[in-house]
């Protein structure tokens, strides 16, 4: 398994582009794009009359729903040792999760998240282990750089207390996922500027928010991230999820300087993921990666992941799960033929998931999207969440994650029990042609998750 990972790493270190999955990509390119599903109702999808969630099982026979088994992760996964997990099959159980900041993880809101675990279909929590500011979720990390830089000095809880909360989650049948923000890291960049992206005028480069980034070309930066993942695995986390696994896109990126003549290089991102997979699979955990939702959108790119270094096919070649952030609020007018995508959560997600499913065929990764439990320009209500869940199930995808920066979730949109709900096959595309308007050119929107 790991021979291929070593090949990718070795080729990247010698400056040779790693081999891709050309046959799969070629066959995908030769297949005509499926016409998008477009909305048939008006733009006013936020009418209060629609506030009640639309459950995709509403029309199913009651006897069928009663007979649907609940899914119990515990005997399949949670009771296994790390050694046993090394040989655990790639076909994972259903994972439906919510996001938790390191502050919620350490504070009273953890009780609210645990209540979702006990009383709804939610069976996973994605916890910030290293957040967008470079801070670590416990005080006494044994990872040298975390301790030396002070990254582990901000949390209000000890490593032992954090481990006890992970045990609590697993005892309740929950699946703990460690979110690690990779290369966006102002703390370590300040403490070890030799690992940071440099500015053309001297010093450490910073994005438009004043945040410094680690250079994704540097092996020592990789080791820091992987060491944090290893520490999380040994505390009881069962999956390591990488976010910001890319180069920066905000700010004056033209002034960013990389050591040794390096550039924004997709080969570096793929080689990092291959290395992380090899190292962390040995710890008995799976790995996943968050990517821009627009990465699945079928537009011609620049060849470098539109400046991110994040190529979809490279990512899905190395990770176990890929989580596109298909937030309707992050799409532009004209995407999928929609004048106002945020007002059409079902149509955005159903089209994005269809494209993602088509593109992962033949690759190792499975799709598990991030969906939004918030809105930016339209009133938010639980029905918007239910529409996104229905769009996910309509593409045969059982697993998903919900994002709310304040960790407040729409319980009304959640089922009381975990059970399979996806249809057997994706629906046929709508007969209507998309509006004859020119789509807005692809532009990267924001820097990942809403903070």
C-alpha cells in the first residue's frame, strides 16, 4: 500500500511530477458533462412557510421506515485497537458529524454537542486540534514545535482532560475526528520563520488578514502537522482531517517567495498527503481532506489548482475521504445556472455532489461533504439544512458534516436515529435546460471555512 506513497514522495523531492490517474481522468474528460439541475420555483426559497424541514423519507412507507435498521458504529469500528484498525476495510460506516471549535471542546458547549450524539443521527464530532490561528487544543503537547512555539499555551484544558472527553465521545458511540489546519499557521511561522513563506521585500509573508503561512514545500512543516496527527491518534481520535492543505490565495500572493526556487506546486500538496497517509495509517487512523467546494465545479483551471496547489484528482488519490465545502453561500451568480445560488441549497448541493461522485470514480477517496448550517445573505432556517441533506442522499451519499462556526446546529433538521437514507442511484437530470446566461468566471471565494 505504502510503496506508491513512497514513490510520490520520492518523485516530488527530486522535482519530478508524480504520476496521476491519467486513464480515469481521460475517460472523465471524454464523458459529456451532465446538465445541471436548476430550480423550478422562484428565488424566494427563504419564505417562512418553508421553514419546516423537508425530510427525504416523508414519502416512504411507514413500515419500510420502521424496518430500517439503526447503524451502530461501535462493534464495527470504535472497539478496535489501533493495530486492528490498520487492516480495517476502506468501506467506512456512515459518518454524520458536526464541527466543534477547541473552545467548545474544552467548555460547556461540549455538553450540547454530546446531547446531539445521544439523541439524534449525529454520530461524529470534528474537533479543532490545530485551528486557523495555529493554536493547539490542549496545553501540554509532546510535539516539540507546538510546545517551543507556544502553540499549546492557549487552551484551557490539559491533554489528559482532552483525552477524557474523547473517551466520553467514543463511549457514547461517537466517532472523533481531529481537524488540523495545515499550512495557515501564524504562531509557528513567527517562532520558526525558516518554515514560513517569505515576502519579496523581506520578512514573513502575510495574507490579507495579516496571517502567516508555512511553506507547503518544506518537509519540516509536513512533519509538524503529521506529528500532531500522531499525537491525536494516540489520544483516541479515529480520523485526522486536514484543512487548509494548500497554498494561500488571499492577499498579495505575487509577492510570496518560496525557498530554493520552489513555487505553488500541486506536487507538494500530493506528496504531503501521501506522506501523511503512510505515517498515520500506521497509527491506525484514516485521513481526510477539506477542499474548496468550487473545486468540484467543472471549469478550466490554471493547472496549479487556481493558485492553491490543490488539484481534486491529486487529493482523492491519497486520502480516504474528501470533504468538499459545498456551501451554497459560497457560489457565484451563474454557477449551475442559478442567479442566486445561496437561495437554492438543494440545487447547489445536488449538482456539486453529482460532479464529485463522477470524479472520484476509480480513486481511493469517498465523498463526504461539508454542508452549511448558516447563511450569509438569506434568512437561515432548518429547512435549508434538510434541503442539503436531501441533495446529498439523492446522490447516493450517506455521510456528511455540518459546519456552524458557533457550533449551534439545527436539531429540527436531524433525524432521531442513524440509518441509511440515500437513494439507490442518483436521480436523472432535470429535463429543463439551464438558463441561457453566461456563468460568472471561476474565482476562488474566501479562504475555506467561515470563521
